[in-house]
C-alpha cells in the first residue's frame, strides 16, 4: 500500500504553472497582479450531509471545486488556484483517481490549479475542504451590499432540477427514473458561472450564487443592501424536466431548492441590454424575475399578481428548534 | 436555538480590518502589497485523529489556527488573514464560544483576522478546516529546496514534550501527572514561530515546521534540496520536563515526535551570528543540531560519534501495510 506522501504525489500533484509554487512546501505561493485584490472562499463538504456515500467520485471531485468556483463567480473574480483538504475513511485508489480526475478537469477548465492541500485519515466519514483564490480589480467585486432600489433581479440558468434530483435520490419522492435521469446532472455536475460573473463586472450592482435556495440567497442581498423585492413566479426559468411535477413541489424546488450554483444578481433597469450582452459573451442564459424596492419584504406574485401565500424556507444547517 | 446564520454572526464575525471584506459575502477580499506574493496553507483537523474529543475547546481553537500559522512561519510569510470551516456534530454554544475565543486570541496576536468561513453539521465527529493567507516579497520565501551542502541545521524551541503529552493522554504511558502537567502546554498550546520566520528571511536557506517529527520533516528539506545530513543527538534541545523519561522513549520523542510546531531550518555556517541575531529579534531559542552534506542519507550520531542504530519512523496518516 502506498504511503500518504506517495498518494498525494500520485493524484494531487501537478506541475505548478509558471509563477506558482505548488504542492510540496509548507505553503503554496502565488502572485497577484498590481491593483487587484484576492478573493477567497472555503467550503467543507461532508459525506451524508452534502453528498451521498455512493456518489460517483468523479462527479464529487468536480462538485467539490464547482461550489467554490461558484463563489468566485458571484464576486466577479477570476480564478487563480485552490487548495484541497481530504479526510478519507479508507484508502481506495480507484476512488481517489476518479475524484482527482473530476477535480483536475474542472480546475483546468477554469484556470484554477490545485496548489496545496492536506490529506488525512478520517474515523468515519469522508470530509472534503476546498479553498479557492481569485483576483478582482480593487473596487470591482460584485458584493451583496451593492443593490439599489428599482434594480432588476436576474437569475442565470434554470431552477429546481437539483432539488428534485436530491429528493428522488433521498427517497423523499417515489421512484421516477425518467425525471431522475433528466435532473441528476444539475445536482452532481453543477457548472460554476465564472465567465458570467466576470462579464457582469461594471454591469451588475450585486450578486450571489444560489446554494441554499433562491429566496434565501436573494434575501442575503436584500438584507445587505437594506431593500425589499417583488418577484414574478411566472417569469421563473423552471427546468423543463420538471413539467410533470406537482405544483406545490415544483414551487418548493424553484423558490427554495438549493445546490443550484447559478447566479442571482441585480442590475439597473437601464442596463438590460448590457446584462444580455454579458450573458451572451459568457454563453449563459439569464432571466429577469423581478425588481428590488426600498420597502422591506420579499413577495412572489402569481400570474394574477397575487402574492403566493406559502413560501418555502431556505436550507439551514442548524434549523431553529 | 439559534439559526446557523445567527451562530456564525455571534461567534465568528468580527469587524474586518480596513481594506478587508470579511465574513458575510460569497468571498472574502484582501489586498496584497505590490511586489509581494500570497503564501497559503490549509489543514484539516479531525476529532479522534488530531485531537481528543474532550480537549479544552479554547486550546483547540488556538491550535487549529496555530498549526497553519506555523506553515506561514516556515515560509517566512507575514500573516494576512484566514478562513475557517467547521463541521459540528451538535450545537453547543459554550463550546463554540470557547473555541472562538481561543481562535480569535491567536489571530489577533498575529494580525491574522478570520475573514470567511463555512459552518455545517457533521454526522459523527467534529472537523475543522483552516486556510491561512500571508504575504512574502517575491523571491524571499523560505522554501524547502533552498538548502546547500555544508549548511548548519537549526531547530527553534525544544523537542519532545508534545509527543510525550500525547502518549500520556492516549494511555500509551502509565499515568504521570507531574510529567503531563509539564508537557501538556506544548501539545495543546503550540506557539507558531511567525516572528522567527520573518527574521530568518535573507538568512536561512531553507525552512520547514516540525509537524510530523524532526527527522521526517528534515527529510523533506533534504529530499527537496537533494542533500544528506548528519545530526548530533547530544546537541538536541530536549524539553527539560523529559529528564526522567526512559532513554529509548526520549529519543523517539525528540527525533520522531510530531506536533512540535517549531522551525527546522538551514543556514550557511558563515551566518551563525545572523541566525542568533534573528532569533534574538524574535525572542526565540535556536540550537544548531548538525550539518547538511552532498552525500545522501541522514545519520544521528551519539556523543561518541557513533550513529544511532534505530531511528524512529515519522508519522504517516496512511502507514505502509
């Protein structure tokens, strides 16, 4: 059996790009262009909590990095590199090889090489910690507190599929192989909207990535910007695969479903053309779903203009008792 | 019971220093001085593996950051900030408050504020992920691959106490309250040698922090620099509390004991005065324990100049079968 150091070398060491000192010293080193700031985000993913024990390890390697790249996207930051902490309950080389393949493929696609890490043994479950670094010109980051009253509220991509896939896999919904096949990619292979985030610099006022659910994440923008909002349910970009879903479950998936990793952002109504041009540049679909307002509160109107009575709660890792 | 967001706010949000965007956006932001590079390191600590379940949470908060600051020290990097991932099996507010107190106190002592994080629930054990960021002028980092043949090999502080404290607490040694009292601080409250690392820039050729054991960590310098070394056991700065320990156990603790978080570094023999001056600046004790050589291999000589026959293996999270 290989030693820890052999394993790290085999699966996680890549030749560091010029200018970066990668895996194999006390710290990794990277330069930052003059006038730019470092943006950083960290996520801790646990087996049984953030992913199923039998998930495809290649998809897991992809997703562990994707959720962090999504945070860079939401700041409008360009990826520089990442570090990985991995606690394994057992040494399974095919599993490690597949995990590393999924991780490195997404890292290469976004110019975000793995430059450091820590591998250890876990007593029970697999734990994955990823921290990403990016760069953004000083003052140009897409923050949560930049929204202004009267902004359009936009989302990228489609909503609801990841939540439905999760509930199908978790046994909360009766078996539905066709719907699972059509939604599973959204849950297991989220595509971080890095290009869209970059294109929205100077256009969007505020942005967040949707990890806990549209309403909960939008609320973070509204809280930070001291605003309210009105959304139009009929304008939501619902994933086509969900057409046959019960209406109440569909609303829950669209408004409250997590694991989306699309961007929710605000921009002045006067910049609609610029938003659409940014989306075209990034190859992303964007949809205007409502507007912010000075008055506090968050309402979702139905097609008759009536507020939906019951809104789904977001995902809270420690729900109130 | 408070929600996750309330908890994060209560214990882990501090007002971010000027120029930094702290907890509460998709990413934290920090500037880097012109001409400096970012140094980063990450560690994943698990209950039962890296610390005992009943450890004082204030000490644990201290140590979780200390082991990462020690990596910055070993690069000669000045701390900028850190991010924390915390997976908790249960919500215990007094525990969280004490953990945060220990963490923030060390962060404040080293100018390394917490600027981001992720809190989640764990199915079984506590997991702690810390990533630190520092800055070092381009080309001045203390790397592992910079040692040259004929360098002196130095260590800071004392050796052996943390290993003995661990084995006493783990029940590997018979109860010895006096020795536990004299060694426990080294295990639970390691003091990262950040000031020494900074003072050694331009003096030391190579450096590493001792986390897995003196011989194993020194070997990383020797491997990276393609050198061998000869050490003198009689010169080792053995912790005074270990005077009554059996000689074989003492050697194992001094040469192979982990969790030391002191620096092992090399410097030219012509710079001995500069090394001592750097140590005086940093308020650190440093001891010359041997020399590097072009010939491969690592020998430890006894006071008669004879090589010690049995050298302890280092700590490997996945030992060879």
